[in-house]
C-alpha cells in the first residue's frame, strides 16, 4: 500500500537517526515502528490502580434538603451566622 505521511519534526528526526544507526531504508524503519506501536496499542492496559472506598453510615440528614446552602449553614452554625 502506498500512502503519504506528514510527520512531526521530532518524529522525523528520531526516524532518521534510527535509519542511520541501523543502516536500514526509511520504509523498513517506518514499518517496524508502526508494527511495534500497533502491538503496544492493541495490548490491554495494565497496572491501573483501583481505588475503593468503604461506605459508612452517618445517620439521618438533619436538613430537609441540601440544595439550600443558607439553610445548611444556618443549621450548622446557628442563626447567628449572618
């Protein structure tokens, strides 16, 4: 398959360095890099950390609704909060 790629400058520089170090053609280096990259992308992600929290009972809510911030502050601080 023939296609045109536009490479970022840093990627092109690294590919050129690899090509010279391994004395391979540009096409060969590109294909090898793509194969390795595709293999890495196809692998399931490992090492993800799973965080768990334990629920605790805190009792009944003392407010009818937590939507009214002024009411919540009044209950927590008393009516003198203003």
